[in-house]
C-alpha cells in the first residue's frame, strides 16, 4: 500500500514537473518571439534614423550650395553696376500671368500647340511697358561683319532723356548661334549700361522651337531654296518681335540692325505723329527702303502679324505690307485712282527719310547690297 502511495506521489511530481517545463518552454518561446520583434523594431528604427541622417546631410549640402549660389550672385551684382533682370526660359508656366499675344502663333503653327506659354528664351532689361514708342531691331550674324553697335549708338544717343524715358528699344537676336548671342549681350552690357539701367533697352532671343520646318520649301525659278528659307525666316523674325513689342507701347517702329538714325529723328517722329489730325492712318513710312522705318499703331500689330503669317512663304515682308493694304483698303473693281488717293491718306510717307541704310554685307551669306536710302 505504501508503495502505491509512493508511485502516485512520483507520478504527481512528474506531472507537475512536466507541466512546469511546458509552461517554461511556452514562456521562453513567447519571450523569444518578443525579443525577435523587439530586435526587428530596433533595426527598423535604426534604419529610419540612418535615412533621416542621410536626408539631413543631403538637405545641408543643398542648403550650402544654394547659399553659395546666392552669395555668388550677390557678388556678381555688386561687381555689375547695372541692375539687370536676366531670365532664361523656354516657356512660361501655364498659370503664370502675362500677355497672351503669342497665342496667335498656335493657329498658324501646329507644332506650337503642344507648347505651354511661348516667350523669348532670354530677356535682358527691365521689361518696360506703358510707353509711347517701342522700337524693334531684329539682328542675325553676318559673319565677320556687324553693324549693330553703330545702329544702336545712333538710335539711343539721338534721343533726349525725356524721349528715352517714354520709349523702349528692343533688340531681338534671331540667330541660333550662341556665340553671336553672347557677343551681342556682352557688347550691349558694356556699351549701353545707362539704357539698360533705365529700362529703355532690352535684348530678347527667339526660341529655336518657334520656327517650323522650312527645309521643304518650294523652289521658284528666281530663288534658291536657301534664299527662300532665309526670306521666310526673316518674316517670322519680324512677326515674333512685333508680338513681343505690342503690349509695351502705343506705337511700334520697325528698324533693322544695319541702319543709321539721323539727328533729331525721334523728335521729328513724335512731333509728326502728334500733329496728324486724323487717326485713320494705316502706317507711316519714315524710310522708303524695305521694312525699315515703318511705324504702326500697336493695337493693329496682331492684324498685321496674322496677315504676314498667312503668306509668309510667298513673299518678303515689305511686299506683304503692300498686299495687306490692297486687301483691306481697295475694293474689288474699284477705280485704281481712287485706291491710290486713299493710299496717300492712310499710308503716310514722311520726307525726307530719317534712316540711312549702311549695311553692305547682307544677313544672307555671300550677298551684298548697296541701297542707302
């Protein structure tokens, strides 16, 4: 009997020990899982700390670079006495406020419809607006020859200070050659600091994407494909410049980069325009040569540009200027004498010419021209 009790006691003890062992094993398993989870959390936290450290270091580097850039720009501005606004942009943000004058181009050129806001690549100046006169000068490289400096010198130096204040001269670089663009910008910064500072002189560069593909131009019996492409581009260059100038002033005067303005030219122009009794004029010619010295009302520029763009492949711009007069002002079947008489009233010619053409080397490579009037 005693042996039986001992066996029961042993069995009970074994059961208790087994249960306790199972309990300990279970607790150890749970603790191990918790330890593993804890270790994983620690590793994850360590990884986040490391990522945050790297991000902080990257932000510090970017901040240092930005501060260095600002410091460099401030140094550059201190070294440059002229306060210039210099921007480089292919297109403006769609939400950015500004003039919509260039939107008309999308109607004529499908490749521009995918572009956001069309605007010059480079602007140097103060983007002056609200003046009476905008003077546009389109320029391209002529190889080793350039007349731009003497053209600008005559145009800006023969204004009074009050006339300079009430006008803006826009130089449009219509050349893809970056070296030529740089030479123009450097020359103007060096020679015309006061005009840049006052905002009366600006430089823009026409973006390359503006131009359509003109490689497949229809050749005529008179012109080679290259000459035709050159004439087409010239029309487009003028149109872009006219659209840029339109919102700036009441009147727009078209010039070229190889002319000399005569003394008191600007005073004579302003006096003549202010003394015209009728506002029904179409445009005023202050030079009979080509497209030089033609004065337009800015409010009419978009209509001119639309017409030029409809026929830009067909004729030079000075001939298109005559055509638009024929279309708008001469009625079908009208007596030519009546049309010619109306011509004198709305196409006003000022005499003598206020601009002399001095360029011999044409902007078309290898071509020379000797017209001086």
